[in-house]
C-alpha cells in the first residue's frame, strides 16, 4: 500500500506536469535510455502513464519520493540495509562485493546501513539475512543454522548494551538509590493524586477552558497561577546564593528597599490587631508574603478555608518566582537558614500548604511537601518535621519509605527515642505484612519485625497504651489495667516533655490503630510485654532510667511544631514560659540567635513626650496613634498639635458610639419589693 501523500492534490498535479515536460525533451529521453540499460531488471516500478504517452523509462528515486510525499529515510528497510550482517569471516571473504550488470558496482553497495535500535527488529532482520544466505549458499545444515544465528544475535545484543551503557536487570545497587529526602516534581501537584482517585475529567474538567486566559511570567512547581489573582509584578523579593561547600548550597531570600518599607507597614498593621489594615496593605502590595500568610490565618479562623488556601498559594507563587536559578526543590542539597527572618516565610508557607493538602485528602502530596521542608535544613529541623513525616507516610500508604528513613537515620538521629517513630515503624511493618502481593517469606519476616519493634516501643513508652486504647474506644482487660507497668502510674510518672510528645502523637495518629486486625496484634504484643516484665527483664529498668534522663525539657523547635499543629492536647501541655509568650502567626517562636539583615526602627514611646492622655487612649483603643508625634516637632506645636487633637476627638466619638446604657428602671418592675427588704 503506497504511503499517503503529504502534498495537496493541486501541488501534486503541478509536479506531475512539470515532470512530464522534463521527460519530453530529447536529452531526458537519452538519459532515460542509458539509465535503463545500466539498471538491473528488478528496478523500481514505473509510474502509471497515460496510454497516449510512450514510457520513457523509470524516474529517479528523489522524484518518486516527492510524488509520494515521502521523506528520506521513510522507505521500508530491505535485507541489505542493515549495517551488520550475520555471517562468518570466511563467508565474508568468499562473497566479496556484489556487482551489477556490466561489471559495475550497484549504487547501494557502498552506502552505510541503517542502525536499528529495536531488538525485535534485529531478530527479524537477522532471520531474513539467514534465509537469504541459505538460499545463496548451502554450506550450513538445517539444525546448526538456528543455533549459530542465535549466538550471533546474543553477541550483537551484548555489543549494543556495552555501547549504550545500560546495566543488566535486577535490583539497583545501593549507590544508585535516590536520596531519602529526594522530592519528585510530579508529586508536588495535588492534581496528580486527585486524578488517581477521581480521574482526569473530574479534576481538570473546569480548568481546561481557562488555561489561556492570562499569561503569567513563569511556570512554577509548587502552585498553579489562577486567573482570579492580581497581575503579578515583582514585589521586591529575591534570592541570592551565600555559599557552596561539600555539595551543599546555602541560599537566602532578600528584601529590597521597597519591600522593606512594605514589611514595616505590615508590622504596624499587625500591632493594630485589625485585619482590615492588612487588607488595605494587600491592595497596594498584592504579593507581600507575610501579609498573605497573616490574612490566611484570619480567614481560617472565620471558617473560610477556600480563601485561606488561595492566599497561601499566592504567597508560594510569589516566593517561587523569586527563586535563584541554581535553587532546586528536588535535589535535597539546597539549604535555607531559619535564623534569617526572610527565609521563615517560605517555611511557614510550605507548612500551611501541607496542612491544607492533608485536610483536602492528598496525603501523598503532603508527604512530598514534608520532605521538602525537612530537606531545607535537615540537621536543625526548625519546624520539627520528624514528628509528622511518619504520620503522612502511613496515611499515604508509603510504608517502604518510612522503613527506609528509619533504617538510614536511626544510627545518627536516634529516631526510636521519639514516640511517633517508635510506634509508627512497627505499624508500617505490620501493614506491609497484610499485603497479599508479597512472597510468603517476606510477609512472615515483616510480621516478626513488627512484633519485635512494638515490644520495644511498649517497653520504652508504657504511658502510650492506655490513652491509645481510650482514643480507639477499646476497653482493656483487667490484667492490663491493674498491672503497675501499664496502669495510671505509667502515665503520671513520665516527664512533662515526654507527655507532650505522646499527646502530640496520639492526637494526630490514633485513628490509624482502629482497625480490628491492628487491635488484635496490639493485644498479643501487650501480653508478651507483660510476661517479660513479670519475668524481670533487665530491658525494663534500662528503659525507665533512659526516660528520666532523656526527656528533661523539649527543645524550642518542638514547641514551635506544637503551636503550628494546633492539637489541643499538645498545646495544653506546653510549659508556662512558652504559653505565656505572645505568639505571632507569621513568626511563631523566633530563634534566639536570629540573623537580621535590616532592623525595624524603634517606635517612640509616648511616655517620653509626657503625653499621658494619648497613652490612656492608646491603652483603650489600639488603633489610635498620634502620627503628629515626631522627634523634630515634639508633638505639641502648631498644626501638628491641632491634628493630633482632632484625631483624639474622633477616637473619643468612636468609643462613645460603642457604649450601650442599660435601663435602670427595668429591675424595679421585675422586683417591686426588692428595695424594701433592707429597711
């Protein structure tokens, strides 16, 4: 079947007429006759010509390709087109180059063959060559030919693999594994996970008509720009490379002078405790990151989750547009120092987006965001993501990743000393042993490993069992409740820092233990632990001594994580010195050793100017500020003084308008004899 023509019918007719005119010249007839004499009989087929015209010989291959609309290299491969032929060295010497009629060498004899990368095409082509050689020379036997041909094919395939550098099939070596904090771009998009649940038509059905309404300056990975957002203009946020050492690159966000002034106005708006001031600020600076995050918290408190999530996505878009060209989200080798206030906004925006994704039902995407936050500063872990990554891995059913993280980091991070890892890792092994697609030996090994790790966890943290059973609505056996090891004393005697970690884990992950199979496995393991305790296992005393030494006081990053988690049980367990501090939503518990790139100018104290009335009204009305108070004018001269009094009167009118006087005569109607009792 001829190949379909790529030219229009009119162009093809014009080309045919031009070719016919060229063939009608005497010189072309002479060349056609000479070419016909030189060609073998099995030449290319002639084109159909009209009956009136006399056939003048075959056309050239280029003209045939043009008439058929084909390109060079699209013609079917013949048996002589392969670059390598399957023949022995003695056969090659005997055959020699083939020559056409008249002792001349054919045109295609010296051309280089076409390389074939498909192994199946190699096998088919080699079979055709063997059949052709068998017809030309009857040197090989019928039984030996296939074996020798298969050996030649194996040698060719080995040569191709050596040249391409491909490795043999099998499990990859340990050196070729990706980093444990490696982030995949496709998992940063929640639509990828939602498409797997509901299909692409349900997820992208409404987005496709709106894709080309507005052109945005940059394609981003963390968020997708929306047409409802204001037009993006650079707000003055940028990123610079600080240093590169030992394969790690340290970056930092920077604020230009315009952004610094916007940041100072934002701090004043936060002190006013009025969200409308932040809304006014966003009207002039729609991509100011801290304003977007603070207003997102206000919307979330008012149950407007959609607007809160949209503001966080806009903040992420603003920061991603300011990335350095060398900053990578996926490599796991880029660092951002949390001690710099400019970098904290990126941490908090990622954390808030991760929380929204988890509530939205995208735990796999939330796990990828958690790995991204942890990779920015894994040693210090300023937001303590190690208290959350196990929960997200279990929710995403990525048990292998959790087990791998525990195996690689246990030696230098002591993950088993955290209650969440001590109980999540055996749960991951147990859930892995429940999968039916694994071999029986692996299932048995995973079950035994899960039971061993759970016994160690219950021995180290006995105060977890009774609250966990209470969350799961399970009434324990009398032998468990009456035993001194798991009784109320176990929960009361643990240090406050450990109680905070236990409350955080149970408040977040208790529902993962509610499955009947999991409860039965937990019951069996608890009985084994009680038998070991009654037998006087020395590991029980060792764990008790370690609990008293290790959990004296929780570090600051754990307190910061508890505040961001908003889990009531964990927040209630915060120490008084932390709970009494003012917590700002855009910067919760800043580090003590903060590195400032610019400092906010100190506000003048009203007491220093002797303005007691302004101090009194400022204590009543946080919005009231006497802008006329400046060092150069003293706040008490001329027009500035009059403007300050006018603002004071407006504030007084506002305060008086909010007063409501109750009717004092009403109680007398209800109790007409109430006043006469004391006479």
